[in-house]
């Protein structure tokens, strides 16, 4: 297929799924321009692949809004490193995907431009915050899409939508051009229809970037070779991820996957990560604290729409621009983040959370040092939930991150892949690897993907 | 009973880097507004800071010059507050783990003689942009060219006891930083700024409530402002009022300090480590190499001028004030001039051009050649002073200029005899008085001979001839 | 930890975020719920010294001091809400801070 034909085809598919509200910006003209550019780009590892991009990654030819009114109409005057790298690898950058405002959420209900619908059941959420990217891959519009993870924002929607979602190690992929949310947690991540597609995209965009001081000077990631079995691989099953009250379908899907892993030759070993239950509260201190500072730059002075309230002075400008520009969840996080850093409370909350965070990271270090190659867990506590089900209670929404937050806090790579269905809704299994060992994780995932029937109902 | 004044200073200096602290934009001064800007210093969504190695090196050199211990692991933090010229809504600054701590600077107190002032810390941070309030009526115009410029903030202990000591401390710190090559330290160009904290107390009492004084645009004004603030506080206390913590600005025109309205959100900066920036780790070997690379500092240089070159204390002290002056002086000596003579020339004739332009107009080798022609009697000192400006504008050697201007000293006895005879003939009254015992008139006759010779006669040779003829 | 309405107003002011008076009570309840939830970290026994945060490089890589700004494909005038004579323009500072 020529690039021009592909551009037309992608345009048709965007139009077909318009009702799901997964895309914030796309135009045939921009797709055609991408195609023209590809015509003169040398063949690369991603030639012929169209990739949608979460709308919190800056591009220069489409707006970047972070699904927030505070960036309505903003088009970045510079481009993210990952975009430059994907284009150089021959990929077609195709459309900007909907998200929870500033990536804050687990359901993509918190977009200023309307919620994203689950492709299999429009009354349900696709997960979040990278819900738009997940839906574009799940519906076959594109074979791969970029999302961003701060605390599970790719793995969780991948599980809900029945696709592969990979969060690399913190520092594996440059954050330059990713609109910062929780800077010590943020990772540009990938959705793929298959493990192979996700791995190819990740390999093409990984590697140290002189523009991001938190990117790491490790050799770029390669697409792992396909293996036929899992002999010699030790897979840990952390008991904290299988509490007594775990949803029976989730438990059944995991047990089936674990059996498959064992049948393929892997050694299965129960392990313990004792600080797991503190991950979500830790996350909800560290993340809002960083977010409150990261979102201070949206002040109506240099870019974005401006509102000026009564008094007509600079404070009136700040208060009104930010008051009108940010939606409810963003406002909550800014307030919480400001509170946990404010005088008199910082030690009790922020400083303590950072200390607990190191304990959570130590848990992982310990099991991986103990001969475990990978951890296998459920990705989510439930299948896709109903829209509106958790929006009233922020803490309940935060608990949806319970199995994904720990790897984010520890910075280690983790991914979700489909392992079965419950009443038609996809369920995801999570693999967590040691720092910078995406290769083992992806190779094992690829074997599991071939041997698990992800469309089979797990409850007979 | 007397009052004791307690002063501490915060000095911000701009390390002399080509680019900003966290991005590759130029740090030029005076360009069109918002032209030296990029995604990083504009605080655009998605941009990230990457620190400048040269700013770290210069900060380290400065800290070493101030006797500080360098931290092997320092942390950049975010200082959160809103201001239109602060693009990110926070300033990246080192907070509880600064680059350097625990330094000491010896100063010459006008009241107490040599004293040590402690340096609490030196940390690196980024500057804000510039807000112009008078550019557009009723509006504030924001220029972000300066945003992100590196700064080293130097915080002293509360060790100064008078405005004069504050000024002496500033002078010393500035000198050290210029010597170490850290910064130009120009208040006019904004590469050095000072904020002062001042309190008063009865001697022996605990520290009083301090106020902060800002907006002082010269060292002299720092002294004036602190004097005004000291008077204000003492007057309050003597009226039985309490001093309140406040920030004041100095008005150089009226000599008064005026309290600013206090910010409503005062001082809850919510510092936390910047997650975009891993720890700054400097290894011991690197720090040692910087220490070794530190140029000779003013105190050492002054001692050498006195002890090795034999200069009087005044000369040594004056020459080291500005490192360029000292460097120039050394080049003149290097080119062969006697140190004391070189010092006289550098602090004399050569200072005119320096004071006007900040540069020396005559190459050191040429000044040394001029000094040599005085020493060997080719020209008189007076003639040399006439030759000096010519050295700046022409390429000729001093001897050639002396020839061209007819300033080579006449030592030919025949010519000298002629001028002496003329002078004696022209002043019979003075000759009579001299012969009558008024010996002081010898100076008059020498002057007359010099005049008649148009300054060319060698005065050392006139005197014996005059003495002989007058004695006849 | 109780979060009162005064606390919400104070924090909103620090964050320069207009909050409608009508929203304050609900926000106070929600913030209190969140803060109560995260406060369970108080029960975690901490070792005498914990390591520093485990993510990212162990130390900074610095940038050479070379003029090399990241280019803007469009100038600041194209993104600014108000831009006059080369300046970003905002209202007077007013009660916020001193001019």
C-alpha cells in the first residue's frame, strides 16, 4: 500500500469510529501531507505503519490540547522527540487521541471534549487516561498508538479494550514533548494490536535524549527475538495482587494464563511485595504534588486562551484563566498537590510518600534479585466499568489503579496483554520486569499471546 | 545605651556563560524582547530543562574562591510562586542541598579592621524574565530574554555590624568572583544584584526582627540604604514601637527606604526536588581540579606585590582592586619596567583611559619602553608624560615620538652653556640676590633654563653648569 | 485530618485557582476524603534511612555551553493571547504584588 492510499484508508477509518469520540484532531489534509513526507523518507523499521498519538504529546501540525479547555486552539511550535523518531523510522503520525484531561483519570470520562466510549459496550468506559489511543487500536483504525503512563494509563485501558499496552522503564523513552503530569512517573507508552507491533514502535522511539535529563544512556531497545517456549524463565506471582476478594473472573483469567505459562516451561513461584497496598495512596501524593507544579505554567500569559475576572489585574487573569480552563478532576489534583506540599504538611505527606515510594521500589528490587525474571498479575481489579460509576467518588476511581500504580512508582517496565473475556468484556494480565529488561518481558508476552485464547470466556 | 546593627547579604551574580542555565538560548544583554527564547525558557508544555555544565563549573569556582565546601551531591528544587515573568510558575533553584556551603571571606572593616564574614551557602538557580510596568499604559509588558539566565546566589551569615562593613564585604566578594573568572559582576548590566537583611539590637541581646532591603543599584547605595534602614529601625525602637518583618525598597533620589505592600501569598514556596533533574553529582577529583585551576586570588596577589615586588601597601592594595589593572601592571613589569615606576604609571597616567573606557590604551610593552627611556635619560619624566598619549594613537616607538616632538633631552654642554648664559644675562636682579645669599633662587634659574630650552634640557645637567656660572 | 472550607480557599489561592463559593463545601469533603485516604501512609514503618527515589538516572548529565536553542517553528506572537511590540502583555499587577 502506498503512503497516499494508506492516508486515505486511515481517514476513512477515523470517520467510521467518530461516534466513539476517540480522536480529538485529525484531518485528511494533514494525513496527506504525512503521506507526501513519507514518499521522500527512506524505508525504516516502521514504514507503512500508521500511529495515533495521545493529545498530550506535542506535534506541530495538529493542536495539542491535553483534552483541556486551557489549551483550546494551542498548536505547539516544537515537536516531541518521539514524534521525530517515529517519523524518521518511516511511521505515519495519524491523529491526536482523546484522553482524560491532562491524563488525570482512569476512564477517559474527564476529557473537556467529551468521554470516550468503549468499543464493545458504549455504556462502559475504555479505561484511561489514554482511552482514545486504546480505542483507535482496539477498533483497528491504527495498528499502534502512543499513550502516556503516569500510573497505569496505558496498561489499564489496554486491559479494558483487549489489546497490548506496554509501559517501558522510566527513562527508556524521552519525555521531551510529553506535557508533564507527574514528571517522576510519566512514561510515553505504546498500545499495539499485537506484542510485536508494540515492541517495534517502542524500539524505534527508545534511547537517551540530550533534551531529557531523566532519559537514560542505555543501549536502545531491540525488538526481542521470538522464542518457542519459556524454559528457564522464572515467573513470580505476588500474593498481594490476588486478595481473597479478587473478582472471580479476574482470578480465573489469571489462573488460566499462569497454567499456560507453566505448560510452556516457565517456573512459577509465589512471591511477596509487602508494600503493594501503599502504592495507591503514595501515588496520590507524589502525583498531585508534581502535577500542581507542572500545571502552574498554564496561566494565560504566554499561550492558551485567556480569561480575566473581576479586578482585571494579573491575579484576576490567573484565577479566571485557570478556574475556567481546568476541569473538576484537574482542579482536585492541583488542590491536593498544593496542600500536600504546603507549609506544615509537606513532611507529613510529601516527604513521607517519597520514603514509602522507595520501599515499594525496594520490594521489586528484592524479588528480581532473588532470581525472579518477571512478575505476573492481573492488570485491573475488574473489567471495564460503567460510565459514571466512579466519577462521584474520586478515591474509588483511584483504586482502579491498584495493580498498575506500583510499577509506575518503582519505574520498572510493565505491560498488559489480553488473557480472556468475561461476558464479552476483555480482561488483561500484567507482566512486570526488572528495570530496563523490556526484552524479557516482551519475549515472554509474545509467547503467552500465541498460546492464550484471549477471546475465550473465562467463566464457563 | 548603643544599638548594634546586624546585617546579612544575599548576592546574586550571573556566571559568565554563553547560554542560559537550562537551555541553549544565548544570554545576551539588550536584544529585542523575546528573541532569545525557546520552548524551555518560555515554559511551553512538554519542554524540559537540561543544566549548563559551564554554569556549574563557574559556580564551583566561585564557591571555592569564597572558601566554601562543595557538595558532591546537590539537588535542584522547584520554588513555586506565580509571577508574569516566571514562565513555569516555579523557579528552579537549589534549596536544602545547595552546590556549596560554609565559606568564609576576610574583609577590611572600616570600624573593626580585618574580620571574617561567613558564607552560609552558594547555590545555582535560574533568573526570571523582566516585567516592564511603564512601557504600555495600565499594562505590564513581559520580556523573557532574561528568563532562565544562570545565577549563583551567595548568602552571607548575619556577620556584618555596619553599612560600611556591608560595602566592604560586597567589594571583597565582587573582587574574588572577578578574579576567579566567575562573573563580570556589573550592577549596571544586572550581573550582580544585592538584597540585604538588617536588624538592630542591644549588644548581647538575641537577634532583633529583620527587614529586607531591595532595589539598591550601586555599592554606595547599598551603604546609604542600610544607613537609612538602620536609622528607621532605631527610631522605631526608641519610640517604643516594634520592628515588623517587611520588605523595603530604596529610593536613591530621596535616600529613603519605603516598605512594600506585603504579598498575600507570602513565602509558602512549597519547595520540592525537581523531578526533571536528577542529582548533580560532582566527584572529588573534578572538584580538586577546579580548585587547582583557580587563579591567584586578590589577597595572595597583594602579599606578593608587597613582599616580592617591594611595592608600598597603598600601591599593592590599589592595583589589585580590579584584576585587569593588576594584570596590566604585571605585563608592564614583565616587559622590563621597575615595579614601583610601573605602579606609578599604571595608577597615574594609564588610569585615565581605564576610568573612561574600562580598557588600557597603551600596550604594556610600549609603556615599559617609555619607562626605560626615562630611566636612561633619553627623555625627562615631564616629556614622557607628553609622549604617553601619543603611544596610544601612533605605532611609533617612544624614542621616535620623542624625536618627532623634539622631546629628546639635550645633554650637549655647549647648548646648555648657551641657555644658562642667556638666563643669567636676562635676570640681573635675581643673580644679584642669589649672589647675596638667597640660595633658594637656584630652582628659579633651573626653571628658566628649562623654559628657554622648551623643556628639552636635561635638568640633572643644568644644575652644575648654573652653579659654576653663578659662582663666578 | 479535617479539611475545612478555609483550607480549601487558602490552597486555591496558593494555586491561583478561582473556586466558586458554591463549590467549596463539596471540594472540602472530597479533599478530606483524599487526604484521609493518603494519610494511611502514616502507619508504614520507615527504616531509619530510606534510599533516594529509585527512578531515573543516578546523576545529571550536563549540557555543553553552546548556543543551540531548540527552534520554534512559529514565534511567540503566534501562541500568545496578547502580544504587543514584541512583548507578552498582561494586565497591571494590581493587588497581587508591588509594582
